[in-house]
């Protein structure tokens, strides 16, 4: 039985971003029409298409490499999928205010999931201990919600294994 219910999701990028450049060009067109100045039809259409084209590429890359999805059986971070059965522990959030021993949070320098060299910008790492003992970093913008969902699923898995 596979549980495909989505427990947490972040798209990585949104398609609405493609419309921002053309909307700005439309606003400039309206401004030119209202003020009676020369209307730059070709330049505005060209810029709107060019901006939208570049943003389409960014959205595709963002969805592919910065998207996060947690189901009942799998954690997908960017291009890497991980079965939840391979996660042994979800580490608690770091308390930046407290004193801690050096090396207390070894997971902060661990490999980042998603075939990335580090945690993507505007996202926060979440420490995971795998069943084989290795440490990795999951990540999300809403790291508190992902950490809570992961902790619940991992604890439920452990409780089910005990019975």
C-alpha cells in the first residue's frame, strides 16, 4: 500500500511570476497612450515576450530544483526523492540563543538533499539522521511546517514498528 496523500508541499516557483514583466509593459503602454507620447509598440511587445521567456525558464528550473513535497511514503527535495522508511530521526530546530557545544549540530554541514551544493536561498535546513547513520539536510521555506510533518510521520513509523 502506498500513501500518496500530500502532507506538505512547496512548489519552488509559481507560474504567476511569468505575468509580471508583461503586466509592467502593459502599464507602460497605457501610460504612453494616456499621456499622448509616442507609443513604442514593438519595443514593449519585444520586452514583454523576452522577459516572459526568461521567467518561464526560471519557473521551470525552480519547480524542478527547489520544489518540496512530502507524502506518506516519500520526501521529494528538488530532484531527489527519499523513502521515509530511510529516515531514522528528525533533529529539533537550532536554538540560536542558547550556548551549545561545538559540533552539537553536525547536520548543519551535512550533505543537502536535492542534488544541490547547499540549502537554496530563502530556505532553512532541517537535520535528518538516516537509517544507516548518515546525516543529511532537508530544507524548505516553511521549515517549521515541514519539520512538524516529518517528525509526525517518522514518529508514527517508529510507533507502528514497535507494535
